[in-house]
C-alpha cells in the first residue's frame, strides 16, 4: 500500500516549524548579546561609583553624561513610538495587527540602542521586556525571509517573544506560558507549541551560554512556627503585599501622566533624575539598575534592622516608580522582583521583631515577596510563578508563594484597580488612534478541522464589526461573489474596526485554528 505523505505531512506546517526554530535561535542570540552588554555596562558604572573619587566629583562627572543619555532616549521616544515602554505591549500590538508599515530591522536597532542607553545608565528597568520585542521583530522579519503565509505570522511572533524572555531570564517554560497568558491570551495547541518551541530554544541557549546560579547561594530556612500560625502570617503578608502593589501602581500611573506636564520642563526633570541617580550611586554603587545584584548581596547579610530595611524599601519603591513613569525603554519584571524582595524582607523584619521569625528566615520571605509582587501588580499569575521558580531554581517556596500571591491577587482584584500591565498598552493605543486608520487588516489561516473549514464565505458567523475582505488560495486572490467553500490553507484577510481588534482577535483565532 502506498502512503500518501502529502496528506500526512503538511508542507506549510513543516516550513513554519523550521522557521520557528531559526526565529528562536536568532532571538536567543540577540537577547543574550543584549544581556551581556548590559552586564558589562553595569560593571563599568558600578566600578566608577565604587572608586575612591570624592562623591561630589563622581556626581559632577557622571550627572552630565546621564543627562545627555536621557535627552537622547527622550528624543527617540518622541520620534519613534516603538522605542519607549516595556516591549511587551509593542509585541502585543504586532500580534493584534495594530502596526502598519512596520520595519522590523529599524525597530530592532532603535529598541536595542535605546535600551542599552537606558539600562546602561542605571535606570530601574529590566532587560526581559526589550528581549520580548526583539523576538517579535525577528518573527516579523523571518516571516518575510521564509515566505511564511500572513496568517501564520502570529506563530513566529509568539516563538520569537517566548525565546526572548526565556533567554533573558533562563526560563523556557515560564517564558512560553507568559506569551500565552499575557500577549496571546489564546488557548489553542498551535500557539502553545510555537511558544514552547521558541521558549525551549532561547532557554537552551541561555543555559549553555549564560547560566544563572546566583540565587542558589542564598539559604532558605522556614520559620519554626506551627503550620496554622504560618498560614495566618501568609494571609497578613498577602494583605500587606496587595496594599503595596496598589500604592505602587497608582504612583507609577500618576508619575507617567505628570512626567510631561507641569511647570518644570522635561529637560529639567531629567537633569534632576540624573543628579539623584548619581547621589544614590555614589553611596550605594550596586543599587542602580534593576537591583537584582544588590538584593542578592543584601540577602546574604541577614540583617533584620527594621529602619535599614524600611529605608531600602522606600528608596527603591520611589526609584522604580520614577523610572517606570518616564516610559523609557526597559522591562518591569526584574525591578518588580527586586521590589517584592525588599518588601518581603521588610515584612520578615517585622516578624523578627515580633518574635515569630529569626534573621535567618529573611530570605524565605524575600523569595515569597519576589514571586507574589509580580502576580499582584501585573496580574499574570501562572507565568509569574513559573518565571520566578525557574529563574531562581527555588521550587521549595512554590506553595507559600502560591498562598501569598493568589490571596494578594484576589484582594487587589476586589478593588478593581488597574493593573500595571494593561496601562502601558492603553497608552500605546492612544498613539495608534492618531497614527492609523479607523479600520485595520487582520490575517489568519484556515487550519484543518477548524470552524471555518468547509464553511462558505456567506454563511460563516463573524463578530460584529468584522468583515471578510479577501480570500487567498494558493497565492491567488479569489472573488467574494457568491458562496466560496473555505479550505485548509486559505488565507483570510479581515477588515476590523481599530477600536475592536483586541476584542475580536481571540474569537477569530479560535474560529480559524481550534479543532471543532
């Protein structure tokens, strides 16, 4: 019996998976290069502030340099909207078809340069967000190079973004889940497979080229208290973390709205920011940046001085809020981990003073705070827990982190407070309202056994505000006159109102890809 391989093996699938692997490799290498450059710039900055020069001389030398860097970044943000912000919101806009006339190489270069300037200067921003955007740009670029059908571009973007965050944080599974949970918000096996493939590729490259074992040096000792008492402590800690998360989110939104308003001009505000960062750096050289090295070094000391821990928490609370409020390019995950770590250590210090813990237990609450802070502030519970667990290698605190994180998530959700993850995307949408037309084009492909397969163009049920504009079969556009039976592999182009595309996107992906 002759086997018909054409029916068993889909050439489009094989071609797309092949492209996906190369997207993951390219994104992983670029993300690791970016991560290496940031580490080198961080060492140079730390060495300068650790030198024996008088503090006032350090400020006089470094403040003008930082101010010029800030002015350059600010100029880039004003002239190219894809440079500023986390990077995750831009990738989400790519997936949703928001960006028209997109130049992936230009976007990649400008974002890379702007992030090196922002993160190298010591802003409290992370390298994981830009890596997500690097992957999205590479996914769009490889779609053209490999001549992938427009309806499959979202798969390569998913693979690239997952590879970017996996390489940035040494977290292949957490990075993949983050893309599915936060960016795609679609639960179909194709999206999951492409995201997992990209995350696996980036994670393998990071494990070989830049492994991270810094957290394994920190001892974790559970408090010697009854289980019921410890559970009560977790409830109190959840309320404490959700309160801090609410205040922090409100502060960041307030500062981002006021940054370009008021009596002082942007140049003056950036000058004050540069001077303030130099003052901090001259006293605490490793404090600048995302704060991870400083937090790790502090975790090894075991100090439980409440005044000292409170001052560190307050200082970083304001510092990260100021940096996030500028909308400069850089991620939020690593700074929020540091904020959560400081918050957890301060809470542990209170328990030490009350007699419920010892100084050796402080890292235990620090790790719980690191995990729960991102869950509460960004509202991405599944990926948040996985990212922190994989990044730190501390799976023993998964259960207490789940307790504090989920209870804190419920408490802050009850306030109906806006998450810090949704606000930047809404700000980006305002830019699109002034740049794009009222209608956008969205492409997808009819997958085997999906709802669309076998339906006619006149009878398919589409969400309101969505119109089927064109069907392309075997690279030939078809006229929409009369009923056309949709087949596997058909490329569908929809016209959607720009205000509705985020709401309709998930429905279209489900109708065209999910098996019936």
